[in-house]
C-alpha cells in the first residue's frame, strides 16, 4: 500500500514561519517524525509531495531514512490537496493509497484503524474522523447512523456543525485512479477541489465511511499549536543528558529533560523540564529555561528567562524575557528586550492573520518571529505580534502591530537636549537648596 504524504503547502496561517514541515521538535523536523510514524505503522512505500521551497530538503531527508521515499513537486499550490494528488497521479497504480497530511500529528492507531476498517470491504474510501467537544475551524463529516459519509462541510461556523466528527487528512482510497478521474473534472473557484470531488463521488453513490479515531491529535495550522506539538513529541522521546554536555555543579536541572552533546550550562542556570536543549547551545549564568524547545547553537544569555517557547537554531539572547513565543532560526535579541505574553484584561490573546483577528484560545501568547531577524536593546513586543523574516527592529520601541518581512523598523521619538543648571560638584547642602 502506498502513502501520499502532503507537504507542499505554505500556509499563510503559520506566517512568518516559513515551512512548518521543518520545525524541529526534540531534534527532528516535523516531517521526519511523520515519516518515522509511517515506518512504525508498516507503511514504507511513501510518495512525498513537496513544493519548490522545500523539495531539496525533503529529498536529502529521504535519502537518510531507510524507506522507499519518492519526492515530487506540486507546482500549482493554489489547487490544494487536489493539486497534490494530481501531481502524483503517474506514480499511483490500482493498489490502495493512504493520503496523509504532514500537518496532522496522530498516533500509529490512526493507520491501524483505517486498515482494519478497510478489510471489511464496505466502502470505496475511508476517512478518519475525530470527535470534538467544541468547535474546530476545519472540515466536518456528515454521516448516517451506519457511519457512511454523505458530505464534507468545510468550516461550517460554530453552531452549524453537521455533527461532531472533524475530518482528519488520513484517507484511504481503494482505487486511486477513480479518485484522479473525479479530481480532473471537478470545478471549484476555491482550493477545496479535493473535498468537492469527494462530495460528487458520494452523490454518485460511491461509498465513503467514517473511521472514528480517539487517539492523540495535534493539528499544526497556527503558530499557537506549536507548543502542544512539542510537548507531544517530547513525551514520546527518550529523556537523557549527554555525557558530552558540560553542566556546572552550580546549575540546577529539574524534571524531564533532553540535553544534547556540546551543550554548556553555567553556574546559577536552571533548566526546568519538560525541556529540550539542542546541540552546542549555551545556557548562561542565572538563566532560566522552562517548558521549552531550544534548538541547536542557541545562546540563552545571562539572566534570560525562556518560558513555554519554541526556539529554532541559532537564537541569541541576553537579559531577555521570552514567554509563550515561537521563534524561527538565526534571531538575535538585544539586552533588555522582552516579549509581552499577557493582555492587561487577561482575555484571550488575538493574532492578526491577513486582517482577521483570530483567538489563540488562551490568555498567554507572545510573539511569532521569522528567521534572520535582529532586534535592538530594550524593545518590547506586545502579545500576538508577528515579525517577518529578514527584518531589523530598532532599540527602545514598542511593537504593537505585525511587521512585514524585510522591514527596517525605527522609533519615532525626539531627543531633547538643554543646559544642565545643576552642578553636583557643589556643596551638597547648597545643591539641595537649588532643587
């Protein structure tokens, strides 16, 4: 059985994060975690659909794994899942295929459930459904009492859900070529041609069945999902402190941690798990790192606190506070710069996504910072702001709105200089009289 792993998307919802497939959790990129999950599930024949932006990285990763991994490019990303399947049509035969999104983090039991249900032979296709207790902004499966699907309704809006089964992109199709034939003739002005094609197949009497799944599920759709994904992979990973790490006797290591080789943790520093500290990173004197993923070659400088945050590789800090934030690679913070993570009214933090204010679902969330950013000293980042990749942000300013990529941000303030009429070299009592 083949697997079609979808990894071409460049979701605007994750910006300024460039490619969520290569966010590293506990030392491995997301897409590697997904490929290893497929291998554990006995699914080693994988076609990865990538995009121009990540093809080379996916190919290099595929070569390092002991799996049959073919990599193809989806040239037209506007077609969404439909475009991904059509890109791979020449590699699909008459044997069943599982279509799996790299954005849905699930357990091995997801694939076991799909395969077990398909053995009953009651339907042409099987779609994994997750039962939710509150509204999720995704697709919903409309089913009858026997679990057969009559429609997929995308983002129906709270209160308009046809049921409580959310469509997860773990789909099995027994005849991929039939699916391709419908995709090629489907018309839609949006990027939902795949879902529209499935609905047309259902109307034509082709049976699809929902497979209810109750295991772990973590969507990677928005930046505020990143911390939950880190905790999931951290909990599954082996915990250790490398014997090639250098940890001062005066440092404190608490709870579960993964500390890679080459890490240096200095006197007075505290690492409070769950924490991952990547290769060759430095945790300096009096720094505090807690419940965070710190990538390779980072410097958590003197008196810096990093709390519940994701840091990529090459992030440099000094006397900073970084809370509930997502920071990509090669980012530098000037001394005294902080990320605000709590609104004054303690309501849910909102993030501006293309003009729409979206709730993060919690009252604590910091900044989202793309790669190759430099931030000057004593600058404050308000909760939920985004800083685009390649930007420079000046010193001593408050950032309360999103910063586009490749921006140079300066503060607009006036420096006033006048004569100093006080002379502190005078007798102290005479000086006080003039005050």
